[in-house]
C-alpha cells in the first residue's frame, strides 16, 4: 500500500513539474523578481524623468519605456541596441513596490562612463574601478520617506543582487552577484574589486521562451 501511495505522489509531482515547464513563458515575467511593472524615476542631477510601464502585453518589454529609462540613467548605447540592465530594472521595480509602491524613485547615480567613474574615484568618492555603473548595471537611489537602512536590509534579505549602504537615505543597488556592504566593508579604497579579479556570470533572463 505504501509503495502505491509513494508512486502516486511521485507521478503527481512529475505531472505538476512538467505542466510548469510546458507553460508558455509569455504567461510569466522574464525575471523571478519583478513588481507591478510601473516605474516612476527622476535623475536628480539632470532633471530627466520617466513614468512608464516596463511591459507591453504578455510580459514583453516596452521598447519605448526602456529608451525613456535609458535617458534618465544617461545610458548612451542606442547605436548598439542596448539598454540599462533589464534585471536591474526588474529588481528596482520589485523592491520599490515592497517599500513604497507608486512612489517616485530618485536617481543619484546611474550610468557612468569609464572616464567619469575614474574622475569620481580620483576625487575621493566611494567608487570601485570596475564599478557596475560602467555597464549600466547599477543605480544609487533614494525614495522619499524610506529609511536607507530599511531599504538596504529589505534588499539584503533576498540575497539576489548587490546592495550597499553608506549611511543616510541613499542605497546602491546592482544586478551583479549577490553581496552586500556598508561604508566600513565596501573595500573601494583597496584593489579588491579592480581588474575584474572576481568575475560573475549570469543569464540575460531568468526564464526563457520555449
């Protein structure tokens, strides 16, 4: 009797798993962590602002919305048909919806050219030589009314990305490997992060179409 029950359970589990695998990925978001798809973001230096939906129907990315966000980030690679990291945008959407749904995201630092990143580093800023900002994979942000430490802890608990907090309301978020730091543990004043000594590889999407 026990063998029959065990076999029945195994067959049931297998059917459920196969059903999940054969579902059209168009019914699901392309990333495991994503919010409601609405992002309202403003660059506090340039004043550029976007209030857009990331997706069209069936979780396909909205190209026009991505271009508007690229503009806010200062991301220049239109000629290469590239965008700010899609995973980063989904993470930003996800966590902002948790702590302050619908509220404006204030961008302090988005895309940085290598020369600008080096300039910031030489001026004494908390800047890594191989910063993820250079690849359009990072944002330094704050949300009005949200304590930076609480946002940092919220992101850190999910162990899904890079998150740093140097005090105050501003938090660094990136789509690199899962890690976290505070001002005392950032190691940007050492050569720890230089020359890609620690390389992290990830897929473009978390889910793929059949």
